[in-house]
């Protein structure tokens, strides 16, 4: 059984918790969870103990900068995952266009809302975070009619959203085995196993394949580093949807996209986070 470290940070504001999450995401945390706590905000991060040993000092420095109280403890993965699924994952409504929900909640009463059922298993993508919601809005606003690539798929929610908005097929790539399992389970729950393919690994795993949409809701550094791969994977006329970064990081992302030959189309802001869409013309 794997040993994990649970890092708890009590933040004064939700914004502080989100900024801390953005900085901690540069390190190999498996997942994050933020929720109200006694008038403040509790941020929890989960990371393998062996990885924690390599980045502990840097992570604790970030935690101390944005939090008032910081704690760490060892836990076993079989226990915290089940607890998180049952206690923390709730139904999320995105405007009146989509509902993201666990399988133990009823389908939406709004007949026009796209119903997305996910099996989180501590993977990023329950729909609660601003970036996931904005990406879903862009997928709905600019639907894909061909093949879609979901980079850093988490629960597979963006793949499922794209498929339910008209995409023909979706490849969902992630380096986290939990995410691949979550995506596989979500494909079954949404009856999309024939059109959604989970792939364990990095974006290099799809080299040579082409898509009409590429979506990456991951940290800025990875987006910038892999921008040329996203460009190469897009068909002419294909669209690249990006999020997972703060407003102050947008210029670096935009510069990298335009440097590869992508053209800006649209963007969304929400509580300091950004989602943007570019086109390969």
C-alpha cells in the first residue's frame, strides 16, 4: 500500500487558497481539495511520501506564505480516497448548460442541461474549480465535431463534455493512474466507452495523431513547455483550449501559443483564473 502525505493549510481567504494551490501544483501533488472551514478556508494537498521528501521545504515555504496554520501527516491511499469521494464530491451546475455529478445523485431536472457523471477518485476535475467550469463553457460555446484530445484528463470530465457536445471521439491522457481509472469509470457511467480512450502517460503518447480540439487544464509551465506538441497535434482549423493558470500567467501562455502560429479567439475570467481558446489557421 502506498504511503501519502496530507498537507493541510488554513487560509484566511479562498483566493489565498487558490493561489497556494497554483504554486503547489508545480510539485508532484496528486490532488487538492479546498472547502470552507470555521470562517476561513481549508486547503488539503495529497502527495506520495517519496515525492514529498524531495520538495518538502519548498512546499512548506509556499504554505507558510499563504496560510496561517500548516500541518502534515502520513496516510494510506485506500483510506483517504474513499473518504474524499463520499464526503467532498457534490453536484455542480454550470450555468444552465451542464451538470457534473457523482453517480449517487439524481439526473438534472433541466432537460436541456448536459448530464455528466464522473467518478473522481481524488482526480482533478470534479467541476468545482473555476478552471474546469470555464473549460466546459468554452467546449459548449465552440463544440468539436471531430476528434478531441484531453491533456491531463483528471476525471475525464472535459472529454465527456466534448463528446456530449458533438465530438466524434476523445483521447484522454494523464500521468496519474488514478485519473486513468476515473476516466475509464466515467466513460462507463456515461455510456461512452466506444468513443473515449484513456491513455496513461504524457502528451508524447499521442505523437503522430491529429485532433480537431485539444484541451489542457493543467499548470502553466507544462502548457508552455508542450505548446509545440499541441500545435502539431491540431488539424488546420482545430482549436486549443487552455486553462489552469492565473491572470498574471496569461501573457506567457498567449506568447507561447502565438509563437507557435496559433491565433487567439476568446477567453474567460473567473476569480483570478483564466481560460483561453486559440485556433490553428
